[in-house]
């Protein structure tokens, strides 16, 4: 790819959106198949899935942080250096992926117990953690390769890999779980389908990177270069990973609170989370496309275009999220009928879908604004705001409203709305200050060869 290439946000975002949607469709298909087994199977796997989602999200954001570094280098025209960065990132992803896989394999049952599962629920959850958690190394490598393709403008590659992964997953679930002629392996079959489908997607991604778009990796020639590239990646990826890490930890804590509220609310949350996460895919896709574009523009030093493209993308993200949340609320009865026959679960699910109007637009604004801040070098502030508001506001408020005050699942949704909109406000104020300050404009124009994150 030539330096300072002009890449549009929406041309990058629509393949990312389809990729993310297809990725979540895997979870949706899994939940649907689990529902065919029993509500208990869906609830137990949904609980432990917060842990696997936490780990996989870390690798995804690690890949996005690497993509930001690659984009800035490409925008600066440093093509040889970016090839060295690819090699260092590959080593980091392999090491962390193997560590995560070993931990979830060894400690799967202990983690399921920590989430409050017991009896048959514990058995289902442990089986899922052992198989899906043990395949984390595959997800880590896929995230790294997706980041390389995205930084080079080939976001369609990740989309094609997601298509293959979904087709493989559906076929395997039918053979291993649903077919009367198959083994009927239940939760184990669903977990194996997910792991094997991920392996197929990884092989296809590797083929795309090395043979289709012919990206070249280059080993750093000295220890100093290894260290510099590693530190640069860590500088941008660590804060990017910390915020979702603490967010997912908050979701695990929330799951414990909902478990205390009741099993019907827990099952309803697992079902509706699949829908609200799909809505959030629009904001996530826009934010990733925006981050790649702004990364290139920051490397090229074009702050005026950064301001314009950020304003347009943020407005589009909020409008799309609000419209989809309204559609989900209006369709709540039909949606819940596809998941469960329980009237209590369905009623709780309809309430949760309507609550999406309170927080999904703010969530989209958070993602797009944070991506812009990270792309211009301010990677620490979004992470700090996310962590402090999550654990200083959301978790205490969710507990107090849901249990002591008796608002149950509604109290958790109110706390989530406060959390998302407060973070959106704080990040918006920060971006207005950054974009208006002349010294930040000059900082982007200089396009330093080794950008350092600002607090």
C-alpha cells in the first residue's frame, strides 16, 4: 500500500460490520442451539461465555491496537518498519494466546464455580470453557492477521474469513448436535463446532495475508529494534486492551448480580445480549474504520480532515444505534418467542430490549470518540475514563438499584444507561479540547517516527 493512502471510513467499515455481525452470529447460533437443549444449558454457557468473551475481546482489541500502529506507519511511508512491526506482533499474539489457552484448560472448572454454577450447570459450563477456552490461541492469531489486513485497507479479508467460519460452525452444529443421525453431543458438540470453525477461519486468514494480498513480514535485525517495536506496540495496545478488560470484568460481576436476582432474568439477559451486541456492531465497525482512517491521516499530518471525518462518523453512529434500538424494542415480543417458551423469561427480555434506547446511542458515541482519540495518540484517557466510571459508578449503582432497592434487572439497565452516557459526555469534552488546541495540530503534523501515547 502506498504511503498516505486515502481510505474512507465507510468503505472500511461496512466489511468490518459484516465481519463483526457474522462473528456474533456464531454466538447467536450457539445460543439458539443451546436453547434447543434446555434453558439451563443456555444460562450456564451464557455465564461462562462472559469469561471466554473477555479473553477473546482482549485479543481483538490487541489486534486493533496493532492495526493502529501499522496504519500510522503506513501513513508516514515507513513500509520497511511496519513489516518489522508485523513480526513482533505475531510473536506477542502467539505467546499470549498459548498462555490464555493453558489457563482456561487447567482452571475451567474453578472459573465456572466462581461464577456461581453448580450441579448440571457446572458440568455444562466447564465443558464449554475447556474446549472454547482451549482454542484461544487460534483467536489470538486471527485477531493479529485481521489487524494487518485492516491496516492495509483490506477489511474485506476479515469479512470473508468470518463467512467461512460461520458456514463451518453451522454445518458442524447440525452434524454434531441437531441431526438425528449425529452423535448428539449437546454442549460439547457446540463447543467443538466453535473451535473447529475458528481453525478454518484462521487458515483462510493466513492464506489471504500471505498469498492473496501478499503482505510481507520482516524480522528486526537487532535486539534494539525488537525492543523498540515491542514497546511501541505495548504503548498503543495496552491501554486499548485495559478498558475492555475492565468492562468485561464488570460484565462478569453483573452476571453474579443477575444470578442473585433469579434464573429467569439470567436467561433473558443471555438471550437479549445477543441482540444488543449485534446492534452495537454498527458503532464498533464505524469506530474501527474511523480509527484506521484517522491513523493514516495522523501519520500524514492532516488534522483538518480528521476533524471533518470524525464529526460525520460520530453523528452517523448515534443515529444508526438509536434507530436499531427502537426496532429491537418494537420487535421484542417476536424476538423472545424465537428463543424461549417461558412467559417470565420473555417478559424480562422485552424490557431489556426497550432499555437499549437508553444506552446504545451513548455506547456508539463512546466507541467512535475513543477511536479518534487513540488514533491521534491519546490512548490513555479513554481507558482511564472507562475504568473509573465502570467501577466507580456502574457497578455500585447496579448493585444498589437491583438488589437492596428491589428494581431487579431494571435497576441494572438504569445503571448501564448512566454509565454509557456519562462516559460519552466525558470523551466528547476531551475530543473538543484536543481538536481545538493548536499544539495537538502541530503534534499530528510532525508525524513522529515513534509516537508515544499521551495521558
